[in-house]
């Protein structure tokens, strides 16, 4: 890995990937040489879809994308900051939709800064504000729509299709 490369980790559950996630990734590719979409395994969260299914959807989302070589898909356990260290990445990419996300992200930011000092690593967090037309989309709401038989397809990339058979 070239240390001059600007590589960012974009962590999340992506359960499923949404058009909001997609929007952040596409816009961030203008700043970074590579983005690692990192699917976190949170044992406290009951995910609706397997990690394999989420990886598959993300791969299909970007398979015909002209800059697909700038996207890597991975998964991890534990702290995001530890995963950044393992991957030797200097940037953490996060999306903010609203003031509630801001407050949540602010706490994570300060915690990561403390962990950076303890572990002698410098990881900078870069925030992208969601596009206005995508700011209401979140995986939690998409999962509720899916569970209740609604049309989730307007909130996710075309690669995300649920077989209810």
C-alpha cells in the first residue's frame, strides 16, 4: 500500500445499502484514491441480512461503475479505529443526515481522537452531509418498509432486491 494514497474507510452496517450510502460514496470518490466500504459486525445488532448478502449487493451496486477499481469491500469485527489501523488507513468517512447524526458522530469523533492518542495513530474523520433529497433515507426505515411489504426499491440501489418466495 502506498502511504501517499488517500484511502478512506466508510464503515456501516449497510443492512441494506441505501441510496444515501451510495450518494456519499460517489461524492467521496472525488477526494479519495480508494474507499473501503467496511461492513461492521455488531453482535448487539440484529441484522436483517447476512454479511454475505450485504457484500453481494454492494458488489453488484458498483460492478459496472467506471471507478470500481477505487472501491474495496470488506467486513470487520470490533472497533472501527482498530480496523483503520489494521488497514493502515488515515481517513474515516462518515455521513451526516441530521442533527441527531451530528450529535452521535461528534461523540464517536472525540472517542476516536482519544483512542488515536493512546494507539499513536493519526486518523482523520471526514464528514459528508447527505444530499437534501437523500437525507431522510436510512437502513432502519428501509428494513421496516421491507418487513411491512412496502416498496423499498425507491430507497436502495437497483442491485438490492429481496426474494420473498
